C-alpha cells in the first residue's frame, strides 16, 4: 500500500522553506517502507531505499535506512533555459527520473547506480554557472563493480 512517510528537515538560512517533507513510499510491513519518489529536500535518502519509520500522531516518520538502494539524489537550481534543456536532455538520454519544483527552477533527479558519476560530475561542472545553474548531491552512492575473473 502506498502512503506518505514524513521526514524532518534541517534548515539553514531558511532553506529548505519547510520543516518537514513527505515522500511517497510502499509499506512493506514491520514499520518498513520503500521510497518510490525522489526526495526534494530530505538528506541522505534516495528513490528505492528501504527505510524504517515510527508512527507519530498517526503518520509514519523516518527513523533510519534499513537497506540503501544504489541510487543517488541530485538537486539542481537552474535559471537558464538553455542549460535546463541541456540538463533535461542528459537526464532523458541516461534514463534518469526527475521532478520539478518552484516553477521549474528546482530540479531533483534520481541517478541510478549504473551511471558513471565521474562523467556526470564532469558534465555538471561544464554547465555549472553561479546563480544560473548550481547543483549538489543530497545523497551520493558510489557503486563498486568487481572486475575479477571467476
């Protein structure tokens, strides 16, 4: 069953503009939930994570991660239309889900563990411009691939 799981947010300089955020998740039983939305503000969690939540005032509130997915969460502020188009194109070419907020100027993206993070960071650095296109990972997971022969 899908339901909202709530997260307390740490605010600094009035950001984020909310004290809490809810993320849609599937209930797995035993106070466990699997996130099925991209977090906009919550730190350290990503789409697909299995989390534990305690019920407070009738609602589940995040406690900790039970099993981390291999996904990372990227947040972008973009005020430049051309850069937004370029970034959106990259997301589509790499099968990354994204959501928009704040009239399309705030983008959150799910970055699957199969993405080359070094290449992504280079792409982002190439289009980064203070005040026009800025990014941060709110959850960065590096997937180690074994190269050994069996």
